C-alpha cells in the first residue's frame, strides 16, 4: 500500500491541540453525523490511482501560490495569495493554517503539505472558507477531498474526531476478514499515520500519510530534477 511515511527526517512532535486542531476535530465530528459511504479500507485502496491523479492536479494551484518558484510556499506568499484572491483571513488564521501544514517546520510548505492545506480548507466549511475554495479553483477537487473525509470517518469508529490504534486495527480486520496478520498490518498503518506518537491520529496526520500511500512524496520535485 505504498511507502512508509517516516524516512529518517521525521517531523517534530506537535504541541498540544491548537485552536485550529480543535476546529478540525469539531468539523470532523459534525461531518461524521452524516455517515460515510466507505465500507472497507480496501475500497479506499482501490481508489488510490484516481486519487493520486486528482491530487497531482493541485500542482497548478501550488505553482500559482509559489511566487518565487522555489518549490515551497512560505507564509508571506500564502498571505499574498489570500490578498490577491480577496479572502479575508486574519494574519493569525493564516499563520495557524501555515504552521499546521508545515509539518517539518522548515518555514516552507512543500507540495504534499500544500495538498493537506487544501483539504483542511475544504473541511473547514464556513462562509469565508467556502468562498476561498471557489477562488482557488477547488471545485473539481471536491469529490477527491470528500473521499478523504469519508475515509477518515470510516476509520473513526467512535466519531470523536480522532483515529486510535484499536480503530485502525478494527478497520483493517474488517477489510481482510479477520486474518491473523490484520493486527500487524493495522499497527503498521497506524504507525505511518501517528507522526507525533501520541497514540491518536488527527485528520491532518491521516492526510500526510495518505499522500505517501498514493505515491506523492514531499521531495518528489528534487527527484524529478535529478531525472532531467
């Protein structure tokens, strides 16, 4: 199911739940009340190629935000783009979104981090964010983002806005029919998601793992350049 998330340059542990994370959890809890169309984790795996293709289409939007074309979006560039799009986010809101997605804390949002940013924008469905989605051209990406939200809701069995180790094992167990290896596979997938090693997975952590599962790497630009 794709590569393992950690490579050695693992991100730092995150701080206690921020205001933005609480918003994400609340949004996911509200979304969970609608249920999910996902019946097994295997059904999500089957969609990997289509999801991969759709997410790579975010590259055009990423390049628009990356004003100096250095392969990363810094906080100032993010602020400039919001201003150009006439989106009324406060400096604090922009900072919170940027820090949430700059998981390696190198002050530059890479392509896979930008995908996570876009999906978080999709999840935070208030009037300002809805307008931002339209202005950023996210209409065609919404079915993919909805699949990602649906997948997380499927994993989050108790609908508390987080995925636990036991919930992940249960999801894998449902997929492969209770085989003896289900616990080991579930543990491995959970470890790939639980970047801060606190025993629970947020939607943001799930998204970062998912980009790796479908084959989108944080340093794929460097790989492309080496192949030229």
